[in-house]
């Protein structure tokens, strides 16, 4: 009964209610876009966008203090949204133009984003200490206005990420074939980049910019250990995302721990456990009955005149 | 059979004029004219690096044209092409994605084209019918990554066939593919061409497809050097001791198979 009362107490706390709603939204949406990033082997894109978003936070702060707004960081999140979207489009254009310089461009954005953020926050009359809550999350300070913004962005992410699933899968799985099918490849690529940027800014409050990518990628990494289909990978990743967010946040209600870090460590622990248990529970998946060797004819005549071609 | 006189009420399936393609500093294609009439089965041959893959990639809009024009099914290359009536089979899955996907999912993605961004009604039945056509009906729920090279190639063929295309463009569909898959593919293609399918196929050797091929276009150094009946194999290519180097794995065969018709850059045509 005691544990039950404790949980009721947690659910009755308005601060915790808002935090839990935000955590559920982030837990559902982050893996949706994460699936496409993993599919394109761009797992670190979320990190790059996150670093750029930091400059946006600082810019929002600068504009806010120049306009004399009541909380000086009132424009921090809108600033992050704008900077992240622009950063994502720049990364996408660079990726499309030159294939080799993609990771260098990403690196430039990483370092430019952090340095820009620290520099601009100083100009705005703050210190880099003000950025810490964005770097590592501050879910306990989520206001109802924040929550509404999160809700709207979350709806957009789900509408694009789930609604256009087949088209985004097609373009992520084989971009050339998508082009040869007359699909609007550039529009779809930019849609993935922009929606990934929105995801980063949504998740920023919960886990912080430095750990955003973990919430997009780790649930997907766990899911693909146990699934064989893209669709299943996405839904399993969403379930894992929500679970680690809610459980991780709840732990911090009773223990004084950083919510963002707790959630990410939990997600990685789930990965480790699933990876270790997979050989045991993996039996559920029927082993293909055929020879695993590729069916390439060897063109060699072997004694007896048979060709070894299983 | 040959590229001669049948009265054509319809515009050609493929009509390419003066196609130039530059990649970096090199001219890969230097003015290619290619017409494929409806119902024709045309093979595109040439040595490695002669530009045949680049040509089909330019025809379907993957590689940009530096000069020239391409009309597909009577429409200039662009968003207005009836993409749902055209199927393309690449050499391989260009880059395997990081997330597992089933054969069914990969084939279903072929149902999207042009402005259609969502699956049509009855997609599952059409997907299974296409997988059945390439003999993989039982593998629909299996991850593509777990299939063999030949089976993966057949999944890509099913992805092109699921649209029920009028025009099929294939880039070395049987290179490095096991013999049962090659023969299954030839049988499938025979049925489809009887139903009126137009085919342009890039081949390294005619092999099991030779009974189907009505016309051969041979590229050399980015130019068309032959357009007509299938040419005879290069001297020595069919000899027992000939070392046959495949384009991808560069596997060396120790004994050439019967009917093997390879093309090398030198000595294929007098």
C-alpha cells in the first residue's frame, strides 16, 4: 500500500504531471525519427542538430533580453527550433551536394554550434552556466506553455514520421530507386531533416541537447536486436522510448538524480540486457532452414561432376 | 525481331537524343542516341566502364544530363513521367540501411511513385503477387538482410514488378546471381514480355537471357558502337582456359560455361 500511496503522490504533483506528459511525448516521438536516421546511417545527425540548437537557445536569449522580456529565456525554445531547422537543412544540402565532406560539415556544425552558443550567451549578459539546463535538460521546470509547444511539435512529428512512413522508408532505404520512381526525393529528405530538428528541440527539455540523440537512437538500437521488420522496429522503439522516459523520470522523483542522465543510462542498460539475453530468447525467431552461404556459383568442376550449389 | 519497320501508333518507350553525362571532370557519355520501341527487348552491352550503367541511370533520372534529352513513355524526363508504368531494377541495393526490413516492406515501397506517397488499397496482395512472380512468396516476412545475394536481387526485381510496369529497365540483373535465380528470372521475364512488357536490360553477357534479346546496343567509351542483332562473342572468350572476370566480385572462373557470351573492351567487334 505504501508504494501505491507514493505513486499516487507522484501522480498528484502538478509539476510531476507536466513532466510525465512531456516525457511520454518525447519517448514516443524521438524514436520515430531515430528509425529514419539509423536507416540512413546518420545516427549522429541528432547530435549535430542539438549543438546547433544551443546557438539558437543563446540567440533567443539575446533577443529576449534586448526586448526586455520578463523571463529573459522566453525566446530560448523558439530560437532553438529556428536554429535547429536551419542547421538540419544545411546538413541535408551539404550531404546531397558532396558525398565525402558530409562528416566534416557535421563536425563544423558541432563545434560551431557549441562555440556560438557560449559566445552569444555572454553577449546577452548571461554566463555559460545559463546554458547548462539546456545541455542536460530541465524537465522539472516545464511550464504549461512549454507543454503546449511540445504537444504541437509532437503532433507534427508523428503526422510526418508515421503518416509518411512508406515514403520516408523508400527514400531512406534506397534513395536512387526513389529518384528513379519520380518521388520528390529532395522534399522528403528535407522533411526528415526538419522533423528530426523538431524532435531535437522537443526532447531538449527532457534529456538536454547533449543527450537528445541517445533518446532517438538507443531505443532503435534495442528494437533492431529483436525485430526483422522496419515497421516493427519503429513500434518496439516507441514502446521502449516511452518506458525508459517514464521509469527514468519516476526514479528521479524519489532519488535526487538528473532525469536526462537517468533516462539515457536506463535506455543503455536495456540495450545491454537485451543484447545479452538475445541468444537465449532469440530462439523464438525461427532459424531459416537454408544454408547461410550466399548462392554464388563457383564454376568449379568437382570430382563426380556435381556443383556445390546448395 | 530486329529494329526495323513495324508501324508504331504509340511513341517509343524510351527516346534518348544526344545524351551527355559528365561526372567530375570526365565525360562518361558522349552523345548517346537510343530508341526503344514499345514491346521491344533490348540488351545494353559493353565492357566495364563503357558507360552502360551510367546510361540507364541517366535515363531514369538518377544521374543528371549534361546535354541531350530523354523521353520516357512519351513524356520528357521529369515529374510528369508516368512513373507508375515504369520499373527500374538497380544493380544491388545501393547501401543497405541500418534498420532491418522485410522483403514485403521493400517490395511494397515500389508501389510509391511520382506523387503517390502512400500505399494504395490492396498493397499487400499486390506485394505478395510480385514476390510470388520471382519465387519468393515464402520469404515475404523475412528480413532482406538475411537473404542470399541472388534472393536480394529477386526482391529488387519484385519491387519493380509490383507496379505492373509497361517498361522495365534493369541494370545487370543476373550479375553474380546463382544459376537457379538466373533461370527463374529468365522465365519470369519471358512471361512478362509475352504480355507486352518493354525491356531495356544492361548485361555483361547474354547468358540465360539470350533467347529473349531481340536487339543489342553496344557501348564503348561512352559511345554507341553497335545497334542491331546480337554480336558474336569476343575471340577466345568461350575457350576453356579463358579467365572470366565478373564486374563486381572479380571472381575468376576456371571453366567457362556453355553459352557464355562475354564482351571485353578489345576484340569484341572487328
